[in-house]
């Protein structure tokens, strides 16, 4: 049984429900969770952008700092185990018929784009801009959910008249204050593109564009938890083909900053040669061999 993969999927499902409960007033069932702000507070990209653009230091700044510290230990766990947009692109990717492998050289080039996006977003924040709000994955999912709720509410009388039912009203489908909440149309379109394109290229947004992922990636490069491959590796490259982030290189080494700890490669290996460890220097005979962590 792929225990770690099951645990990751369970975590993604639970955090996705928590995120939805923060957006929809399901949060009333879980006091203190009825506002998306709860999630934005753990988001270092948004919090640092506000800090830079508004010159305001929030009392809860330790929360995003703690997220960064955890990333320094574990790597990009947020991307693989928590992020609602990452979860949705994984779900969309599950419908993919054929795995698409992007050449290592291309992969290396495209994944650098997200660092420029991150840099531009912070530059814009310096001049008081709010570019971060148009690029953050959690804002995007929030706006998409708001748009869907607004659409349901808008269409409900027409559909109800056609089929003779009053439709889903009440606490689950709140009045979002207008047909579309502000800024939703554009972000909803981007959201559809992100999920739609994930049907063809796994996690393309996470590999290439996401500034929050870029921020985590910088720290994950030097994270303590690292992928190791034992000497029994047969070099079949099954893990290279299946890695959804294109993080594993043809020579078996991996880009720690790109790995989102999905744990697939641990189970994809027919010889059970791959794993993750916090131990350093375990290179003796029969022991796991640490691989390159750069990039
Ligand atoms: S790269 Fe961005 S969108 Fe993808 S999982 Fe990480 S934070 Fe979420
Ligand atoms: S290196 Fe392994 S754990 Fe990391 S993203 Fe690729 S398949 Fe997942």
C-alpha cells in the first residue's frame, strides 16, 4: 500500500475542505475559520507583499515565517500537501490519459520563469502595487469559488423555474455582493486555464509561474529532508518519467527546489531504491546515496 501517497491525498482533501469552509460559511461550524484571511495569514508571498507595499508589519507575521522555517526543514510540503490550487491541478491531472515528459533542458529553462514572476511581484509591491493579489494561488481559488457561488445564485431562479425547484440557497451559497466579486472574472479565467492545461502538462503552473511556489522553492533547495537513492537503483528512469514536477534528472539526481514531496517516486521504483531522509552523510555500502540537490 502506498501509505505516504494516501496520507498526502488525505491531507490535500482535508485542507481543501478547510479552505472551502473558510470561503463558504461552512466555517460557522468551525469557529474562527469563516474567512479566507485565515489561509492568507499562512501565505508568506501575500504577507510579505502587503508588508512591502503598505509598510505594515502584522502581529501574525510569525505564521508565514514559521511556514518558511518548516520549508527549510521539509522542502515544499505546502505545495504537495496543502495548497488548494495544487490539489485541484492534481485532480485535473488525474484525468490525463497519457503522461507527458518534458525534456530536462526545457524543464530547467521554464522553471526559472517563476523566480522572475516573484521578483516582479515584489518590485511592484515596492511601488505600492498589488500584483501579488493577481498571482497568488489561494486568492485565485478564493475568487474562482466566489465566482461559482455567484453564478449559482444568479442562475438559480432560471434553472428553478425550468425544473420547478428552488435550488441551493442559504448558508452554503451566500450572497457574494454582486454578480461577480471584484476582480473575479479575470482570476476565474486564469483558474480555468491553470486547471485545464494541467490535463496536458502536470503541475505546469507550479513548475513555471507560481510566485508562492518560487518563494518556497528557494528555501527547499537547501532543505534538510532530501531524496536519496540506494545503490540498488537499476537506472530504469521510471521515477524520471512519472515525477509530476519534472524534478528528477536523467542521471537520477533531483532538483530539491522543485520537489513537492508527492512521494510517488518512493513507490514507482520497482526496486524500492528511492526514499527521503533527514539524515546526513549516509553513504556507506548498502546505504542510501545522497544525490545532487542544486537547482
Ligand atoms: S507552486 Fe503555487 S500553486 Fe503550486 S502548489 Fe505550490 S503554492 Fe500552490
Ligand atoms: S522527486 Fe519524487 S517526491 Fe518529489 S515531486 Fe518528484 S516524484 Fe514527487
